[in-house]
C-alpha cells in the first residue's frame, strides 16, 4: 500500500506554494505509480478524454459528499482521506499528460507547466503601462494592448505573445532569442528597442526599430517554432530607423529602409533637469525634446512647480514621475497627450 500524503501538502503542491523539498516528495509519490498498470496508454484520444471527464465528475461528487453539511459525520479520518483522495485525483489529472504519457513526448509536461505559469496583462487604462519581464527586459503597453509571457522563460528562447501596440527594450542574450508572437507577424529580437503594432483589427501591422536589430516574418506555424534567423524564407532584417509593414490585404511584408517616425521620439532616453520650473515652462520643453504634443487640460497645473532630474528618462517615464510627484494624470487621445 502506498504511503499517504497529507491534504495540506497536496493542496500546497497544486497551488504552487510548497518548498522544493516538498515538491520532490510529491513527485516521488506520484512517480511510484509508474510501475502500476497504465490503462490510459491503450486508449485513443477520445477515450482518454472520456475517462478524464468521468474521473473529474467523480471527484466533484466526492467533494460534495465531504462538504455536505447535512450528512452525518461517522468517521473524521475516513472523511479526511476521502478529501485527500479527491485532491490526489485532481493532481493526477493535472500532470497525467506529463508523466503517464511521457513516452509520447519529452516536452509536453514542460509546456503544460509553462501554461500554468503564464502572466497575462491587459492595459485597460488610458495611460501607458510599464511591465518588467523575467529576463530584465521592459515592455510598455499602450492603452488596450495585451501581453502574455511565462513566469520563467524556456532555456532555448524567450517567447511572449502580444496584441495592440507595445514598445520593447530587450536585454541581450544571443543564446536565448527573444521572440514576439502577435496576430499577423513574428518578431525575433537580437537585443534592441523597438515598437510593434499588431492588433488583428487593422489592415496593417508594423515593427519599427529604434536601437539594435530585429527580424520580422509573416506568422505561420513554421515561423512560430523557428528560433533562428531565416532570410531565405522571408525574414526581414531591420536596423535603427527602419521599419517593416505587413499588409493584411495582399499578405505581404515590406521593409522600409528609411523610417524617421516622430512618434518614436517619445522612447528616446533623454537627459532633462528642471530646477524649480513651472509646468507652463516644462510642457514646451518636453514637446520639443520628445517631438510630441502635450496639452494641459487643467489651467491650474501650469502653476505647479517642479524640481527634478530626469536623466535617462523616456517620455512615459517622465509622465509617470509627474503622476507620482505632483499627482498629474494624463490621457492619450490619438496623437495628443492630455495632462489633467
């Protein structure tokens, strides 16, 4: 008879809250089932799915029986182990694809683990949202943009998924390429800063490079899985002040070798110092340096005074600093940034 594990340990394992030693103990307990008859291996996909559903429904019934307030408690120990059995069965379903079917693939359990540890961000605000990735890279999400990435990047590549408009500053790591999968295109990064716009609703998607270099390809099953540069199969290499535009209409990807977009200036890291300056003087200085259009919606903001060192700041970081220091909010309206 196999040794029981405590309900608390199983619950902590499912919730990802146990220590490394405890996780090892659970895995050893689970792997002890390897020598039992593996009835699922002889089933086809539909039969395996049906079996999993039956097990799951049985779990729900057991949990309902344990939690039924009207049911008489005959034996606390038996009720406890009924719940442990339910939790254990849930654990078996959660990782049976990884261990019971490991003869089919060596990466499936890793993929399942990564899917369970995905971080998903949606910027529902009217401001630019800044996010730090596990490798130290930084992403700024424009309003309505979405980003999804694993808590831990794989050893072979750093894969993220996005929709909308995002600006990336990626840390260099030639051994682990940074790959962005969006609706229509795949962007492979070699350590750089750049903007990606691809929301699935526009007739175009584009990538524009500020520093470093990236390669862009039309999204296919092959391009998603390929972590290497492949010029022969249509990858477009981009350098600073270059851009690639994908057209949904004719399914083409065209490079633009000279692209001096003023909208990208907001991502330049500038050195700005304001020594007791009024906002009415600061706003024109920001507009001139970042080639943007900032307006003040509330007249009283012009009388606010600021003493700040913005060395190495891009405009979104400046706006965030103004929000934290002077409680000045802002809203992006088309090509205008409105302070309020």
